[in-house]
């Protein structure tokens, strides 16, 4: 390939990247994450190969000796060492489908930096940022259609998420582009073009507002305030000074006005404003940050130098899990603070290496004779401050990483520096005849193993789940086996799906031999995952639950006991251990375990309901009455849930079971199954008259089911239905 061809391959790939946020494929598991991730990786691998050949031919394209380049690759090296010596090196390298991060992503971001930093010139950067702004405008249009109800908000609720699938992800995407639009607005000489950029910034700000992401919105306000304060000293640009004065005044009005009207109906009826009005320590506790941030600090203390490795926050979470977190999601894999996340992943060395990226960026922004105007410096500083503040409350994702790396590379372009590897050129024909074949082979191998095989595994998992939905057990088994063996990336999710769907496959019409073969495969997959991640309570619990559900109680206890050791505060583990005791008929052991789970945090009504179930099985009527009276005031609905009903059914307390079923019918009189369940309970107690009477109530209450009710009554009278 010629020099010109290589250059255009690199440029074409770089200009496709701004449109990656729109990519979502329903044929992939975690489609909002994986689609974008795989496309980005493939593009980067292709353009990196083209750039590498280009750099051999022309020293202009070679990496430059700048502090940005040093800082970024020191960061990558530190995190690589942390991953290698961390809790789960393989997991740290590949990550999973839900996040698509890990060291493999960090390598791709480093490759992206090398290409964009050493391929683009100033004019290319303007075209690139304008392309990215055009993409952001299209995203804004998509979001307005979401607000109008024409398009679906994917995460539910009223917080727009665009095609990123998460409001916080969309918020930081808009945050970057607002500052980029303002950057080119103050650079432009034409008033018309300035208005275009200014109106675009306004449109993107509106979308940011409707994400209701407080960290990003406050980051925008604070970042613009910093920009404005810096702009007040600007003697180069009158427009910037005027805008700075205006913004400082507007900022003061916004802040004072909000506090003046925060308790008004206008604020309370606005989902966005109400989220700001209710910010408090108690709300932070509800969201989990007051739990996970101290956990992260404790985790850093335990491994201060190089941390735990990427994707391993769950080890810290499990160890320090607080029973008070019962109302929150069961598994946290991030600290929801990017600085704590990198401290966990790479220890203090990793955190310092990450922070050095901000330091170097601001150093070069304010370095003299870098070609940036006072307005440029103020806006980039404001962007960095806004992004930094936003990251105090969330974690990064692929799109925000791309934008941050792009800003690093853009600023670094304005630094005069010599290239690595000197000025010596390599003969273009030699590169074409020797370098190109070697690079192409490496490219094909990388694309295949890093992307194609994981994509096949991911898509095959979707096929397996679709087969489950259509009751095609044989198709599901085949797809699960293929997905599991195809690639390492995404395997944890594949194993979880195998375990959760195994009961339906084992209950299907497959032959006994096929069921046995699948069961052997499923056990191997589940136990293999538990062995590989032996310090992760989540996969010990998964293995224990799977074996419990398939009747292997003693084997299940081995894993559940280990899970309990790894995360002693998690009520869910105790519930599973108690379930095995109940299945084995050891009701006193079950009661003791459930008592322990309840006492971890007596505010946990779900644990109290489980304790009630234990009391029913153990025949402790006094304790049962006490717990029922307490739940009656706390969470009366739990008194008639399936666990309690099942306990009464299993212990032949038919009258108590019927009372629960009757309460359900009163709550939902249009549900035909409720009447049938009561009739079945009467039959179990040998009360055929009661069963018939209930079915007669059924056909009176729901006459459209009279034929069915009459058939049941006839079968009862004939003695064929018992």
C-alpha cells in the first residue's frame, strides 16, 4: 500500500469513530455496550496497522516525545502490572460484556491515542470536532424524540439516554460537546458561524438537562464558572469578556434562585430540579455511594501499591458488604467514582498515574507559546474541571474515554516535540513488500481473536436465549455449549445464563441422555467459573444455587459456605443455605440460619419474612405470631407471598394457606388462578364441599370462566380430580 492509501485508511477510520455512539445491535448481549465496543476495537486495530506502516515510512507520523505520551503509557504500564498481579488476571484483561473494559480496552485506547495524535493536523482536528458535533446534534434530535414519546427511553423513566442506554453516559457525552461547541464559537470570526455553534451548545445543554444527571449538570455550571472567571482577565477577546461577565451574573441568579424556590411546587413537579432539591446525605445512602466509597477506601488500604486489578472491585464489595445495603442492587462492580475505581484497580500508583493525565493536560494548556488563545485555555480548563467533577460520582465508559483521549491528543498537538525512533526513513518498497504482509497477518489474528470470536460467542448466547423463549431446548443446549467454548470475553455472563436457564432445559422434552449430557456440561461450566474466580462470592453463590436447584444439596453447601465466608454480611447467601436445610428436613437448622440473616439488619423486611417462613417450618408458633404482627405494620404484603404460602402448604396448615389465598383474591378478584388455587387447597385438605363452593364463587365472579369451573366441579364429584 502507498503512503497516501495508508493515510486515508487512518483518516477514514478516525472520522467514523464519532458515530460509534449510535451503534446498537439487538443481536448482541448488552447491545448498548458491546456493539460500540467491538466496532471501536476493530476500527482502532485497522487504523493502528495503517498508522504503524505509515510511521515506518515517514517520521512525521511517529510518536512524539511529550509528557502526555509518557504519562498515558506509564498509566497503561502501571495498570497492566496491577492486572497481572491482581485478584483475577484473566478477568482483568478481558473484562465482560456488561462493561467491555479491562486491559484489552486500555490497550486500544492507547493505540487510538497514537494514531489520532500523530495523524491529525490542526485542520484535521477542526474537521474531526465538527464531525463529532454533527453527531452530537443528531443524538440531540434522537433525544428530543424520546422526550416526545416517539422513541423509547431505554432505561425507563423520563431521563433521556439517547442510543447510549444510560442517562449518565449520555450526560458526559453532551458535556464534552457543549464545551467543544463553545470552543469553536469563540474561535470563529464569522458572526453567523458563532451563532450556529452557540445555538448548538444551547441545544446540547437542553439535552443534558433532561438527562437529570446531577454530577454532569453541576460540572457544566462549575466548569463554565471557571471558564468565565478566567475569561474576566482576558484582554485578547472582547466577546469572551462579555460572555464571562454575563455568565457569572447568570450563575449567581441560577444558584440564588434555586435556593429561593427549591421548596415550591414548580421545583417539586420537575423531575430534574427535584433531584437537585433532594440532594442529601440520606439520599446518597439510598443510592449506595455512602456504602461503596468507604469500601473502596478500605480496599485501597488493603492493597495500597498496585490495587486489585481492573474489574475486581467486587472482591472489595463482597468482603465489606454491609447488611444495610439490602435495599440496593445485590452486586456492585464499580465504586461510582472514577478516582476510587482507578485506586482500586491500580492502587495509589495507578491513581497517581491516572491523575497525571489531568496534570499534564492542564500543564500544556497553560504552557506559553502553544498556539492556544486565552479563550481556548479557559474553555479547555473549564471542560477538564467539569469532567473531573462529573467523574466524582460516576465511572467512565468507552465514549467518554474516547473523548478524553481525543482532548489529550488535541492539546498535545500544540506541543513542539521530536519524534521517537529518530528521523530515519524506511524505504517505501521495503515496507510494502515486508512490513505490509507482517502487519496484515498480525491484524487478522488480532481481529479474529479479540473481536470475531467474542462477537460469535455473544451472538450465540442471544440465540440460546431466543431458543429458551421458543421452548427449543435442543437449540438452546447447542448454542450454550458453542457460546461457552468460543471466547473468554463474556464467559461469566454465559455461565450465569446457563445456570439460570438450566431448570427449564432439564424440565423440557429432551431425552434423558441429552438432559444428562447438558447437566454434565452445565456443572462443568458453573463449577469451572467458581474455581477460576474462587475468591468471588458471586460465583460461589451461583454454583451453590445451581447445585441446590438440581438437588445436589451437600455439594451446594460447599460453595454456599464459601460464599458466606467471603461475604459474611449478605443475607441472600443465608437464605440459600436455609433453603437447603428445609429441603433436607432440618427445620431447626434452617430457623437458626434465618435468624442470623434477620439479625444482620432487622430493618430488612424480606429477611424477616424469610425468618417467618423458618418459624412456620420449625413449628414455632410463638415466634411466628410475633413476626406476623411485626410484618403486619411494616410490610403486610409479605405475609401472603409465595414463600409463606409454600411453607403453610408444605406443613399441611391448609386453613392458614387458604387465608392467604383468599386475601390474594380480595386484592385481585379478576385473577382466575386465585380461585382455582383456593379450590386446590380445599381438595388437599380433603374438603371437596369447600372446593366446589369456591369454584361456584369463581364462576359467579368471573362468568366467562363458567365452562372451566363446571368441568372442575364435575371432575371433583366424579372423584377424578383430587
